[in-house]
C-alpha cells in the first residue's frame, strides 16, 4: 500500500535536511583538505595549480609549528592533571555537602565558564607575576585549568547524582574508611566520566587561544602561532595540520567503534 502524500513529503523534507546538514558539516573540511594538496602559495581551491605534497615537507621543516604542537601537548597534559582533581573535588563537595550555601558555591565554581577567556588570561598573568612567576607553559596550564576544571566538575556532578549512595553507606557501616570507600566504590563508578573529562579537557586546551595568548608569555602554542601568522598571510601548511588532525580523529573514532563492537559482542556471549 502506497504511503500517504503527506508522509512522502515529510520524508523528502527530512532527507533533504539531512543532506544539507552533512554538506554544511563536512564541506569546509573537504575544502580545507583539498587546499593542502594545491600547489599554490595561499590556501585556495578556486585557484588550482595542480596536486602536490610539498606542503607536508614544509610542515616537517617548520620548527616553530612543531615546537608549538609540543607545547600544546605539554600544556594539555598539565591541564588534565590539574582540572580532573579540582573538578572532582568540587563535584564531591556540591553533591555530598548538604548546605543552604550550595547554590552560591555552585555559582562561584561555574562562573569561570561564563568569564571571557581574555579576562582569565590577563588576571592569571597579573596575579602570578606579582608572585614572581613569569608567563610561560606553567602559567598557561593554570589559566586554562581555571575554567576547564569547571567543565570537569559539571561532568562529575552529573555522574555522581546517578550514584546509588546506599553502597557507600553499607561499606561505612561494615567498617570501611572513607578513603577505602572512595577508592573501591566511588572511583570505579566515576571511571567512564574521568576518561570523558580528560578527553574534553584535552580538546579544550588544544584549541584555546584567548586565555593562552596572554598567559604564555614569550612561549607559544600551535594555536597562538597560527593566530600570529594571520598578520603575514597563511600558507597551505596550516591546511596540512588540519588534514592530520582530521585523519587522527577518524582513526580514533574507528578504533573506538571497533572496541565498542567487540565489547558488545563479548557481553552478548
């Protein structure tokens, strides 16, 4: 039996919307990737000069971009090391502390997310410079952690609010210490969220510019170096970096999907 005309029109509009959505999502990535293989001195696909791989060689010889990537990774690792414990501590306080001041405390701990990155970077630089700490990688870690820790806290809070507290109470009644309860019950329950918060913190740190550019002093990250080159004109080397990140993202997504499928099959068996 044929579907009613209204249903066919609805399905057609939905399919058109899906096509437009994916084109809008992936077209910029496709254009960016093509520009990385264009033998033209500026990123472009409209002025095509032929296929080339020389921009990959240019990236291999660009010392500043390589050092910027290393600095970005070091800062991201430091941000994760700072943000996860701080975010977890804030989440534990807000979910375990039964006080009328919880709302005020929640607002204070979440406020860094709502604060412009420029303000966070400048205030961090001024505070620590008065304490004798100059701008650099350490200060960039501290400045970024001031708001990334709030994201981690929200993730931990969402997970802790679904936890069955009776398990902890039972363990305490049986003589377990608070540290043992946290290590044997709470921490394993939070393991998926810890991994998620680490990934989000890493991505937030890698792409951050506003906060980092003020706190990093004479050092530079990959993002701040790319931003500084806008004044002189970019080359397709920047597109090569984008292609590499896209490939890494696709590979990680495929690996994660395969592992999930294997875990699901093992669970069914």
